[in-house]
């Protein structure tokens, strides 16, 4: 089936946003709760970008090890959580920048990929992902300004074409998806001649300037919700750990500050448009699903028996850094707890799928947020 021609289909898609290690941890909590209510096993697609791709890639790699009984993976906590938490205790970004600056013939992106291999994903390739659900790891092609997707069936984009059954390292895909510019970007994908199969719309397929070396950056440059490949499904779940836009009463007038602020305004506008389109579809019953964000006040959902979280605590967690640097025990447990709690409120309020009866309980009771 040609790229982009899938059309609307039945099923459940989960989109995992970007946001460094902060969002990696936030998504762990959301997945924890999705498993408990029986939605994790029902997923047909997991689409991710940036820090969300760290969580998604490891979930996909360990998917065959999950023991689903009665719709719930009884060993989710043991199989998925520990290695991700260990990774979030490490310095990745600053060490990668140092290696890229000091070592010849080695880029920052190379160092990040090696860290993902050494501490999380090993030598696994895209072919080690499960057939179902399909995991799609999204990066941004800086040459075309479009999304570039890594998955088990194919890698590519609609303008370049498809590489069938790609054997790229899973760590490479995650490094590309999380290559935040300009510090961790770009990832340069070297391709063999005629690697890309032409498909409908691939107008650059026969142009070696685009297909022999593909320049990739963070997936969030194009779509920070990872929503585009999930949009085709009739039930969409969105876990958004991205930073809420911050107003500034005083804006600096120097050129660099003005450029940075203008970029953030444009970026936020594009993100807001995607969110509004999603929510409009939910309201119009064009599709089912739920959205939860790291800055969403839990009381807004109106769900009964939600876990108590103060507005001050929500603001504190939403303001945490989005670096790939160490998060301490308290930060990790609170972010996982918050992802769990807000996901619980969202799905119990808005998801029409039958949910398993399971009262929410803090994953880490010693770090309750109420």
C-alpha cells in the first residue's frame, strides 16, 4: 500500500509526544495506567517522537516479553519500567556534546545513538519490533521539511519513497527522532543507491541529492505530538508531555532573543492547531479518544475518584527541564505518578472502549502528588 494512502481505519492509536527525559517518564506513567484498564493490549499503533520515542522503542522491543492475562500485562512494571528509569539517571546530552566536539570523525548524534545502544536498546534493529501493534518512530527530514518515519515494514517519506523491511538500528531511529536542534542534530542517514522504492507522490525518488544522504532532526520539529501517523485511526489517544507555552511580560529586543521567541510562537501555533483539530474531531464525534497533557489540571476532566493532584504540583512538574540529563528519584516517581493520574482521568472520562474495572492507585505511593 503506498505511503500515506492508508485512509481511515478501525483501531486504537496512541501518540507519544516529545519532551526529553521528562516526557519519557511521564509516558511510563500513562502506559502503566493504559495497561491496567486493558487498553495497552488493544493498541494497533504507537506513534512517537523525541523523548516519547525512547519510551516507545523500548516498549516495542520488550513487547514479546509482556504476559497479557485477561487483557493486562501482569509483568509490565518489571519488564518495561526499570531500564527506562535507569536511562533517565544518566547524562546523555552534555556527554554527547563533549564527545562530538572533542573526538574527530564522531558527531554528537553518533554519541547519542551509542548511548541508547549501550544503556537501553542494544544492537536491536527495526526488525526486532513486533508486527502488532505497529510502532512508528518519527523524525523530521530537514531537506524536505516533512516527516520521516521508521517502522518495521518500511522507513521513508512520501517524497522520497520507501525502504522496505529496513534493518536500521533501533537506537539510530530513536537518536534521529530525539535529535533536538541545534545541539543534538542532525542525524545523517547514509543510503545505498536506489534504496528507496518509488511510490505515489515520491517526486524526489530519483534525485541522489535527497536519497543518498538524508538529513534528519527531532521529530517534534514537524509534529511534536506524533499525531500524523495516528490520525487515521477511529480511536486516538494522545499523551502530551511537551512544555506548555510560557507568556513573557518582558521580551528582549536583541536579534537572537527575538528570533528564538518568534520560533517558539510559531511552533506553539502549529502545535495548538493540531490540538484544536483533534479536540474538534472528538467533540464532533468524528473519532473517539482522549488527550492528556502534562499541564492539564486534572479537575477539568470531571472524572470521579481521580487521584488528587494540586495545581501547584502540576505547574511544578510541567516546568521541569526537557534535557537528557539525570532525573533524581523524586522527580522520576512524581512524573510517572502524574502521567498515570492524568491518563486515568482522561480515559475514564472520554474513552468509549470498555475499560477493565480497576481503581487507580499511585505507582509510587511514597511520592503521592496530593
